[in-house]
């Protein structure tokens, strides 16, 4: 069963963002990152834990304020942003988050 997480970071530079992406990829997680400081993360195989993710981020990105939330299945979402066929910020959400 997949698990869904929200990661919120107050400020990261390009190097820290690459470190986060590398960690997520190597852990088998996929992500959505259209809004600065906000990452929606899905672990398709049910792995992950908010404390482990937080502690790992603290090592990878020290000195940055961070929060990690787990989101249970279900729930609604709504958003406004690019929705054209060539650039659609909602495709990933419909496919992996909903």
C-alpha cells in the first residue's frame, strides 16, 4: 500500500534541492514540486516514515526548518495553476496522489 507525505522546507538552495531529489529517488519515492518549499511525496511500496524522512533531511539539509506530514488515503484537493496539455501541474496529482 502506498504512503503519501508532505514535506515543507522554508528555504533550500539548488544543491540542497538536488540532495533531496537524490534521496527521494534512491528511496523509491516519487514527488511533485510545483510550489517553492512544498513537496508532495509518494512511496508506492508503502515504505517511509515521517520521523525517518525528517531525520534524513536534517542530515542532508541542516539548518533548514522542515516539517513532514503523512497524509492518509482519501481526502480532497483543489488547485489553480497551469493545466494545458503540454504543461499541466495537476497530471501528477491525478495519477499518483488521488
